[in-house]
């Protein structure tokens, strides 16, 4: 996504300066070029500034037009810095679309199998990750020796997404984009006797939990005119977002990695406790769908009919759905379950970068070092809080959403594994639970065998 590329500007890191020995390092440092205080990096093998001899690298995604003009000052600064990098280290790199989103996996596979002689890196998603690993498409990045993978800019969650021991096959930079969270209507909270910022206060105190959330829902959901029919429901949430967030909030998941294998985690104790809690919450406090469209929950929240909505952050963005909402609203993390680790979170489902397994080790190291330079921070954009300035995070109605909630989210964003399993969904189960058509155990048993077969396929 474009947002990932923008967010990469905000990762906190600096160039690592290396030298072969004191004499060579001192000699090279005398003529080391710099850019706004950033000194060029020395190749430890030569004792001189890295020189890639004009090597050309292409980064293929499905959205970038390299000829498009810069649309912001930060993008202009990024381009200027990257030009300096290319001139200083004598390489060329361009990022551009290989195909549209729909054809991207096929074109990635075609280019690799064709034995391209070009130096390429791919930005992929779950559709290519596992299938590529099964077909030996991806180079083992654990063998790369000239990249410092401990730099703060590297997203550790993405590096661990396809990891087995010291071997890993995907990477990315920057903070993970906030996703699942809870939006709350401040007017409705106030009308029901709560301070409009009460969820923020609970979260700050570490007391925003299943119990406190349910207590609020219980108080808000009521028959306002004593006719025996519930008139005010507490929430209208998207069941897919609520379900996965509930599982992670209790130490669960749909899929986990154990001993290098993908394993079914839907039926484990922590996950099942979360599904059962979700079942209760939707039966008691979720606004019924009735004859409305599938996304009725979104309309209901925007219209001020309910107090809470569990959804992803994108509807909070400047041009998102909530930009049209009249009532004031806030944004907190999903509440913590009884088996949680006590840390508030969001759930990552990020794009991944991968190097094709078609190069010898020397070439692979050169390509990855060029990518290392290409993804470094622009001077002036390396403040630890600069991630807060990205455009898609500017739609919130108050400072606490960004300074407190999003700060907690980007600090703890485990990457989903179920979304990289080919043909795996698991949405059937949470759909059955949310609508009360099956109990969690019944829903799990109904698709347990199919889930296991898909995991077996990728574990071969």
C-alpha cells in the first residue's frame, strides 16, 4: 500500500558507520561525503565508501508510478535523499508497479520462473508469501551478512512472519499501521453517566478490559420507554474485526507458528474463551441486523445509534466514513482479556518485501545492501514520534487517539499468520458466532477438518 511506503519515512534509525581497520577508516573518513549530517557508510571490505559499480535494482509492487510528481514536501525530501544515496554509492533503484493488485501474484511467479537476469525485489502479500516459500521462490535473508537487521527501522513482526530458526524470508520497514480498535461515541457515553473520555482513562490506567467494556455495554443497552423492547444497544461492530481482536486480546489467534509449522489455534483454550465471550457480547449488546445491508453496523455508528464500534482504523482517516459523523468520537485499543499479557495492541497484516532465490550469495548481498540504503530514513524525519505525522493518521477528533492509543498500537502489533495461508479464511466460524447461528464449539467443529487440511498443505 502507498501508506506503507509513506510510513517508512517515520521509522527510527541512523546509518551504521563501519570501517575495515583504524588506518583505512581514518583515511576514508577524510573524504567521506555526507548529506545533512549523515555520513556515507564505509564498505568494511575495502575501507572506502560503498561502490556498487552502477548496479540497477527494481522494486516491484502493484501501485507505484515512478513518473508521478511528488505530492508532498516529505516525498520531495525523500527523493532528494535517495538521489544522493544513488550518486554516492553508484547504484540505481526504482520502485514501480509490476501489475495491478489482482495480477500481481501471477506476474511475480512468472518473472521468477522465467529466470530474469534483472536485479529485482518484490513487495508481496499473503497471496504470494506461502506459495512462494513452497516453490523455493524466496532467498533466505538470514544469509545476508552486510545488512544490520537489528536496526530500529526493520519491522520485526514482518521478519518473523516467515521465519524458521535463523532463516527468514520477508522484511519491511517502519511502524505497523494501526488496524483493529474500538471507536466510541462521546455523546452517548455522557448521556449514560460516563465521562466522554472514560475509555481513554481506563486504557491509560490499564483497566480497559473485557470486564469494564462489558459493564459499560450492559449499562448502555436498555429499554428506554419500558415497552419490553431494547431501544438502545451498546455496540454495532464488524464481526470479523471483533472476532480476531478478541482472540489476540486473550493470547489466542486463528493460526500460530510452532517449531516452524503453522498450527490451528482456533480451538485452543485462550481462543475458545474469546469466541465464547464474543458470542455473549453479540447476543446481548450488538444492534441486530434485521433486514439491513451487511454493513449496517457502520451506518448505525455514524448515525449515532450506538456507543461502540469495533473496526479498523481506516474508517477514522481524513476521508474515511467517520469524517461525516456529527457526534464526537474517540479511539481506543481493543480491551484486554483475562489471559492477555497486559499489553494493548493492534493486529498487523502488512505487505512484505522478498528477494527472489535466483541470485548467488554475492549478488544477493549487494541487492539487499542497496535496499538497505534505499529504505533508510530521510534526515529530518528520523524523530521517534515522526510516525504521527503521516497523512492517514490525521483524521482523529482528539489528541489522545494518536498520542495514547496509536502509540500503544504501533508499539505492539503482532502480524497475522492466518491471512498468509492460501485459501484460508476462518470467517465462516466468526460469522456463525456473531449471528448466533452456532455456538463457538459447534462452529469450530464444523470447519475444523477443512482448516487442518489447509495447514497440512502449507506444512509439507
